[in-house]
C-alpha cells in the first residue's frame, strides 16, 4: 500500500495546523507557534485555509487580541460564519421546496455535521450543500432545481438521468444565480452506484434541525464511513477536513456502534482506506475510541475488490494522466453494478472493456460500436493534434 500517494494524508505543516485546531490549549499553542514560524497565512492551500476558523476558535483566548495574526484568524472565522449561514439559508429553501414536492432529501457531509456535531457554525466551512435522493426521484429533483434557477456546472455530452450516466457519475453539481453550489446525489458511496445500493444507510437515517425545519441525515456510524470514503478519493485540494469531522463525531457521541460500522465497511469494500485512516488518527492524535475497530479491521482478509477500490481512489501517476484513471474508476463502478445489481458475470478482459464502452456510450446495437469507436478516436486525435 503506497501511502505516499494517498490524498488524505496530511503534510507535516498540515499536521501542525490540525493539532492547533484540535488539541488542548497547551499543545495547540506549541503546534501553532511552530506552524506560524514556517508558513504564510496569506499563501495557503485551500485544505489548510479551511482549518483556520477552527484554529481561531480553539486559540482565541491565547493569542494577543491586538496582533495582526489574531485579526486575520478572526477574519477567516467571521467569513466562514457568514458564508455558512448564507449557504444553509439557500439550501434550506431548496430542500423545503423538494419536501413540498414530495421528495425527502437526505443531507450529507458539511450541513449535517454543522447542525449535529460542531458546537460553532463557523468552525466547519462549507463550500456547497450536498443532498441525496433516490434514483426514481433524481430526475424530478433535477428538474425542480432547474425551475428554481439552478443550472448544472458542467455541460454533459450524454443524457444525465439515464441508467448509464447514473451508474458512472453518482452526482451532479449545480450552481444558482447568486453563485451558491449544491450537489445532487443519487448514491452515497462513489464506487457503488445502482438503485438500492444505499438501502442500509437510509433505513438508519436520523433527524436534525436546520433553520427551524427537520431534515434527515446519516446516523453517526454511517456518516463516519461517508466522511472517510470522501476523504480517501483523489481531489484537486487536500481533503484533510476528514480528520476534524471524524473527531467531532467521536467527541459528541459517547457510544458508537462499531460492529455496525465494521459491517458496513466490509459491505462497501472500504476496509483498506478506513483501516489506514483510523490508524493515522490513532497514531498521531491518540484517539482511544478507534482502537476496537482497528483491532477488528486488522483481522479482516482483504478481498480483490477492496484492493481495486483503494487503488482507484489514489492519485494518478500513470503516463496517460487523470482521464485514464477516471476511466478505470468508471469501469470499476460498471463491474460492481453488473455483479451486485444485475447479478451477472463480471466483465473482464478485452470483451469486458468493449461491453463497458458500449454501456458508457449508450450504443444501442453492437454492430454500431466500431463506427462509434472510430468517430470518438478521430475526435480525440484531432483535439490532440490541433490543440492550441
């Protein structure tokens, strides 16, 4: 397992920033002094910057109020407070409209965490609102969002709400006229995209209040799995946010049903990333609550599917680049869809790849496949040869 390729692993400087945000004041101050001596608060990666409001909340009584650094930290805190409130106000309005239309969204990640596990709204900056609907409701939810002024961020070359696209993409990103983002999901786990894949998660959903309205979110055990899964995947920015998110849940909840947690980790083929990430929390932050699940996870034999899933999560260093890696991920989702939902033989080899491409391109008849393949090949070749 090549940890150096893991996107979730914090750098030494990020580790100091995490300790500044999460440790008791003594250790937090020591870590903060080391961090500020070798880092410029005005020139940070986005993952580190999003930790600053929590650093301010943890150290506001221990940093001189008149200092420039105090002012900048307080500025990030106030900005996070304002932005989070605006996003939640916008999201609450949309989700209330969905509920009136008979669609009961399940809220994911940041908004759920803020309202259920963080003591201060500003401590957990959110960039968008994520919510889940069923496969049957996805197209209707997307249409309602369009009618409310939301538009898709990306221009899709294929029909969005057909089986082929929904198996391979899991979600769509929307943005409204005010620049606020909202992600419409029809599956929770990125590599398990098919109807009813999330049945076990949904039946344990819990309720929480946001802006005076009741909404649904994942139970603590399933929310930890979702946070770890999201953090493990390659991303354009360091997803070190998973560490404080998990710790806030562990601090807020006295008891975690770890056996239920482990059952779902195994079911979703997430043993490798979950074990590695919990080991990091245990080794670096000394969180005793994760010792029991870690002992159990170390005894679980790793399946071939678990290895493929984790390999597809890691950063790409192939000569073919990111697009090739994304195709491998989608091919893996297609294989899982065939195996777990269609209950058919798992496609493999050249014939399996051809079946995947027919599925991906929504080719109606096999005889058309060579012509579609040639057309796409020539298009890609032309873009490569005549790129500016």
